[in-house]
C-alpha cells in the first residue's frame, strides 16, 4: 500500500504556487508599467494637420485672431505667462509647486525664444498631449490635463492670436525642480499613472435631466469649466504626487504652496451656487461681487484677468453648468471647540478696534461694499485657512468693468501678532450666531509662514 500524502507538504506546495503566481503577476505589472513609461518618454504623438476651415483658409485673419484673443482671456493665459513687470505673454513667471519652481514659457511670436517657429499642429500637441515642439514632456503645472479637452478649432484660433503677439526676446528659464521631479523619466511615470489625453473630436456630454431645452448652453458651460477655464486645477483636491483626484472633481482643495483653500463647488456650505439666482452667479463671474459673496485671493485674480471678459452668453453657460452640479451634503461637523472667555474678550477688543468700522458692530457688513461676517459661509467653514489668509494678507476684490472701484481690506500681517489674529478669527467665527470652532495660535503661525494647515 502507498503511504498517504503528507497534508503539511501539500499545503506548503500550494502556498509556494500561490506566491509564485503573485510574484509573476507583480513582475508582469511592473514590466507593463515600465513599457508604458518608456512609450510616454520616447514615442511622441504624431503631429496632426488642422482640419479647421478657419485655420486653414483664414490664418491670421482678424476674425480668427479676435476669437483667439478672447479664448486666451477665458484660459487666463497671460496671468501665468507674464512675469511681474514683464512684457505680456513673454513668460518667466515662477510658479511655486511642492516639488520646486516651474517657470512659464515665452508665448510671444519671437522665432528664437517664443512660438514664432511653431506650427498649429505642434501647438495643438502641447495643449492636447502636454508635449513641447522638441518632444519634451511638459510639467503639469501647465494644465494640459484640462486643456486636453479644448477643441482643435479653438486651439488653432488661440495659436493664431499668439502669433500676433509682439515678439519679445526672452529665453525660457530652466525649471528649479528637485530631483527626481526635474527628470523626463519622472514626468513619463506621472503621465502613465495620472494622465489620459482627451478625444480628438469629443462628443459633448448629454445635459442632465430637466435641462434638455438648455442642452447647448449647458454643454458650452461644461466645456469652458472643464477645458480652458481649468476650474478643477484649483477646486479639486490633489494627491501626494500633485495629481487631481478626478473622483472628487470640483470638490474643493488646498492650492499648493499658496495655501488658499479653493472651496467645493458642489457643497452649498462652501462655494456651491445651485441655490443662487443665475444672475448672481453671472455677477460673481463678471464683477467679482454678488449679494451672497465676493471673489478674493486667487479667485480675484481669475476674475480680474479672465472671467470679467466672458461674453454674457458664456458667463450664463458657465453659471448654468455650475448650478447643475450634483450637490453633496457637507461632511458632519465635529462639535466646535468654543473659544474661552479670555480669547473671546481679546478677539472682541481687536474686532472693535480694527474691523467694526467696516463690517459693523454685529457683523452685518455694508451691502455692496463690505461683506457681512454674520452667517458668512466663508467664515463658517471647518477649515479656517481663508479667514487667516485674509487677515494676514488682506482681502482685495478685483477691479472690473461692473465694479471699477472696489473696496478692500488691509493686511494685518505686520500690525497684529499671532495671538491677536487667532483671537479675532475665533471671535468672528463664534459671534452673532456663528458657530464655527476656535482658531489656535499655532494655526496662525503656520499660515504666517505659508505652511499647509
């Protein structure tokens, strides 16, 4: 008779088999990832000639360049591609990221340092695929992850406009990124994980139920918000590698290094506008001011340089799209820690001396001039980052055609210490029926040093 099989040996053999299979799968996955990275690194996307009738038959025409100039405003190109005191679109502005500084490129028509020798196909590839004329991968601080949604005809119009921008000789400055983020290999790996180019000829998404009659306007709004407007670049949280978390698109996020919080556009308690009258959303986009709130910080720059120039139709389309976003309930708040009596008294004293003249004894504000603080959702958010940024850096509305002489708030960076800032922030978040939590002095210290909360 044969001896029975040893169950221990059989079990051990099964474990070895499973581990071997898992190891083989892991090696296969790693090999596939390496191949994809190398494809991103060495296989440049083909240059596709334009099929746009406007671009092929009217290159340089006034209608095409005017359209391109408007689209450059919508995309806010000049803000990043103009250094302080420099020529428009000549690049050189340093954009701070968690990985180092990225310097914007020269978009003028200069043939040696700008786009003068580029073709519309090369420009399209840069917008759509994030790859430069010489084949280099571009850093995603240039938001090609959004611009990949831009239609070819609009890219051609934008390029035609940039070809008319007066040439400025300004060599592009090398980025100051830390190793390994300064390597093309790292960019290729990032793209493999986090970037998928849009369709060459995208089909507009269907409008939500109930908006069928307004489908063209809704689709236009979705296109502007998602593409040239690149709203998700600020209003979407990012992972440790700087990639947007698409599953939480427009769900609010901390703007890296600047450390302003771009509030969620799908939460009424933050920056959702589903419950606003449409004309108020349009007013906020075009003037920076609405009865329910105003644009300050980085959003004020966006209004000043970009959205104030929207046509009425495009502003209404963006408003329609933003109002249609499925609304999330704000996450349940923890019980707010109320400031102690001493902190409240100190905060009330600072408020009376520094704030009450504009914002009112009861935080009621002055309509059209100074925002109310009582019931203000920007004041009541769990994250007090923006309250501290305004107290330290000041709050300035953009000067726009619809609000040419806005009021502003001075910075208290030099005049109030951390304890005073913490006390007055805690006071306004807990007075007049407000019920947000107190602000700790260490939070002010971190904000003063521009560190993440």
